[in-house]
C-alpha cells in the first residue's frame, strides 16, 4: 500500500492505529496487529475505550524505521507550529484524538479524509528526527 494515504479508523479509539497504518503504508489490521492491540468487546482497540498510547505508537514506528537512521520522538508538551511539521508527523490533540500530517493538510482517521486545519489544540506530537 502507499504511504501517507488516508486511512479510516475502525474502532472509536483507533485514530493512532490508523495514523501508524498511513505512515507505514500498511492496512489498519496490520497496524493493529503490530501494536499488539485487540479489538475489544465494544469495538475499541485494546481495553474497551482505551487507545494505544503515544509511546506504543512510537515503539512500532521506530521498529519500522530502525535501519533508516531516523527515529520518532515524542514532543510533549508540543509548543511549536503544527503546520510546520513534516509529512508523517502524528499529533495528539488536547481531546485525545490523533491526526497525521499529510502533504496537503491533516489526515483525519475519524473520516479517513484530509482536513485543511486541525480541529483542536495539539498536546503532543510524534516527530521524525535523526537517530542519534
């Protein structure tokens, strides 16, 4: 599959999973398996109502990028300009939702579409940096 394409979340708490799928160019189900998440009784990832943590997302992304000389780091609290983030950066909004920086806006897993603007303030960001 193509990297950085829109991916819709399949569970209410699956925004981070969809963002990882988009960055890695894999299916939602493959990202779910890599995260070790399971589909809960209420259709949510992991424990009912609980999304994978930013650290879990970072771990899976870094495993995929381990031979590239690059690594994802968590920038928390995020104080920069989110529109200046590079394609493939993942932000966690203050309301707990995850979106991914796309070439032409923000990939919103809630609808699997590109938004022009972020719908809420950014609390943290997963950004790709040189692996030191």
